[in-house]
């Protein structure tokens, strides 16, 4: 019996050793990273180096039911360029990914959302995937460090450059390198290396940090932020043109009643509009710089009423003619960023409304200012008031029974209440319990789809995409709801452009939301607008289109019935705002009324119309010059030549150049 046991144990050891040997043959090393999103562990990224030198990657994170799940395989040549790559999984919106690249013997072929093609390939350019893991950023960083001219050509086109490489000693004495890379996106990409291996990629709210450096994440973030600030301070000094006195001569002026005053001379003295007079030919003020405005339109700086500001987004706002914004959810340090905008240390808009966000705990929580109970929610409202915030935004995981006491608390403190409609509520219920405004048109449409929908999840999009076309705008239910909006003076922040992209764009085709500007963007930025929005197989394409068309119909109907509507983006500043205005006109709202929404109406709503929102003597000279007449053709609003804000004039071309964007001309 003992002999049998010995033989059995020997077999187990042999099998175990064999399995271990197989594992060793398959992989030589696994490197693990945490994915942190909005300060919470949200997923993981793993790199496996196989015994044959090839690489395998897995990458995932979650964001309120969204988020990528990706598997990637890469083979590099001796020069560290990709010669084989396959990527499968789902993207951020859970649509499928199946991308591949193969290069050998002087040629390469690839299949990605933009194209299936082949071309000459010598193995000395870097194929840069569309959707994928962070792997390519590490490979690019390694190539740039070795490059003599600090530049790398992308395949099939494009070029990136290593602008700066900083050697930094961390608090424990560890020496690491921070690379600043330009040419991929509008803003520089920062990659952290240690011994030529990536230890971190920190980009906005998304932080990917190797596990052995996770304790240093906040330190890395702080150090990187300092270098980012230095970069932005330098840009501000380069592109800001301080105003003494200027006359915009013979310009057409958009008035606050929506009409055009032809051929005016507008005198600006520092930050103030001094006079507006019919052009008489000669300029009498000999000390002023003269700008010829012939055939062009002078408008007040516009208001984007739904933004989430970062220090990098300000350039796009001003380049697009947006000088004032509402920030509808950010961190509690937003006042510091606003002060930097106001002092022109960093270029950015006036933040005229500060809105704090509160969400309830749960698997789909917003991950910013999450509370576990009503008492914590009430305390959060007080903390925002103490920071001098104007508004509270409630999010989808707020418990329905909390809404009224939270709204009552905010109103006691003279704060407005807005937001998403919490899960298992309707918009009507939220309004009756204290909402002053509602973000996003889909939240209004969900009002007609019962209170059993879990709006914390992507159902808040897919239900509207599938069934929005069925909402009857002449039905008693709809008319009663619009009457409620009107009687309660509810503000509608529709963000129509994000739903156009989500519902209408198709994979492999340029999104209709961005197709007018895609070719102007940096190469990698362009790719995001070929991803196709929500998955929409077969007949879903037409169904989603009909639902979106009904959203546009509802927007126009609400406008006609006197519901207050404001233009906001919740996305790419400037460009998406222009599209938002175009869509309002497409819905049927006259262009002059849309431009009033963008200027004086928004100034009235935000309480700053005494100084902003219209071109009048004595008001602040926040102005934009447009090459054309957007009252006649709303798309002319895309042709902003320059923007004046806070006593500085910014040429749109200069601002776009700093982001690698081509000017409209």
C-alpha cells in the first residue's frame, strides 16, 4: 500500500512539474498595472512577455456600465517596431473591436475601423492602433528615447516628437523619467518610465500605474501637473495679445434682439466696449489699433452651458468663440483653475456657474463625491455652498427618496438643482420634488418609458435609441409633461450633439457630428470619430435614426411652446458647440434665436447679463469676429477669426496651432 501511495505522489509531483514547465515555456514575465478612474480602482492592465519574445496584453476598466475590455497580441522586430498586432474585445461603448496589422517582406496590410488596406512597409515606422491597450504608448516612448532626432514616423502616416524628457527623483530616492510627447493628440501625452519600462500613464481622470508604483501615484500626478502647468503658462504668454485700444471698423454687429447692425465701428478700450457707431469712413481715434471688419460679423463671446473644465480644454473654448461656461460637475479645486483662467496664466473661459455633483454609492456610481446616505448628501451640499458654488447636480445613483430633502437643502442655500434623473424615477417625479433643470434630452424621453428603468446603466441610452421614435409629440402624456416644464420654469440642457454621434454614427465611417472638422485634427484624434457610437446592427441603424429625429422634433416643439433651452456640449469644446448650434437650426429654431440662446439668453440665466452676453457700450469686451454671417448661415459660426476676453485678443489660428489643429482657412 505504501508503494502505491509513493507512486501516486510521484505522479502528482511529475504532473505538477510538467504543468509548471508548460507555464514557464509559455510566459517568462507578467507585469501588472492598476487602472484608476476618478480616484478609484476601476480595472487592470497586464502585460505578458512570452518566451518567444512576443507580447500579450489585457486591459479593462469600468465607468458606470461602460468601459473597454481588450485583448491584444504584439510582435516587435529587432528595432522595436510592431510587425504583427491583433486586437479583440469591446470599446468604451461596448461595441466590438477586431483590428489587425501584419508587416513583412517589404509590405504590410491592416484592418481597422477606418480602412482595410496594404502598402509598402520597411519595418521602420510605428503602426498606431485605433482602439487598444496602452501598449503602443510604451513602445512609442521606448522608440523616442532611442531616436537620434527624437522623432518617430507613424504608419501609414504621421509623426510624433519627444518634446522633453525629465529625470525626476521621487520621495524615496527612486529616479524615474517623464516623457512629454507631441503629435498624437491635441494635448501632449505624458509617459512615465523606469529603466525604459512604462510605470505610469496619467491622462486626466484615467491613471494606469504599475503595481509597484501605485503608492507613488499621487506624487507622480502632482509632479506631472507642475510640468503641464509650465507648458500651458508658456503657451499663454506666446498667444495672448494684450489690448490697449482697438477699433473694429465697418463690422456687422449681432445685437441682443437678434438683428444685425450693418457697418459699425466698435471701440474697445482695454476690457470695456466704449462705443458703437455707424462707420463714417475715417477713423478719428488715432491712438487705437484698427481692425477691418468688412463683410464679417462681431458677436458677443458665447456661453457653453454644459462643460467639465480642465486646464487643457480652455484653448479650444476660446478658439471656438466660447468665452463663458457653466461647469456642471468637477472636483472641488475648480475655483483654483478658474482663477488661473481669469488671470490668463492658463488660457480659458470665464466660469460663470460652479456646479457640485453628488451621487449615491453603488456599482454604477459617478465615482466623484459619492455618498452612502442622505445625511452625507446634505453635508456635501453644505460643503459646496461653503466653497461658493451656485448649483448642485444629482446623478443617477441617488436614491429617489433622497431627492426632495436634498433639493430642499439646496434651495434653502439659494442653490439650483439639476442633473440626471435618478434610477427608478421619472423626470416628472424629479421636477415635482425640486429639480430646476434637467441635463440631456434622453433624460426627458425616459420620462415616457416608466420608472422601472435603471438609468445608472447604458439603458439610459439604448432605451431611447430603440424606443424614442415611438413617443407621440401630440399625445396627452407628452403635452402634460411639456406643460409641467413650462409651468415650473424648468431649464432644458439638451446636449443634442452627443446623441447624434451616439445614435447616428456608424463604425468605419466619419461621424456626422464631426465630419466637418475631422480632417483638421491630429491623426490619432481623428480615429475616435470612426468608432461608430452605440452598437447598431442591421435594422437598428434606421431605428436609431428615427429616434434621434424625434429628439430633434421634440427640441423644436419645446422651443415653440416656450420651454427654456440652453446650448451645451458635455464634450469636445468649441467644435461640438458649433455642431450643437447647427442641430438647433436643423430642428427648426431660427438661427438668430439660436445665437441669442448662445449669448444674451445664457447670460441672463447665469446672472451675468449686466456685463456679458451682448455688445453694448459699457459692457465687457468679450467678443468674437466671425468670417461670415451666422444669422444667414449658422455654420459660419465655425469660422471664428479671433476672440477677445479679459483684455486679450487671441487669434484662433494661433490657438489651433498649439494643439496641432488646422485652421478653417
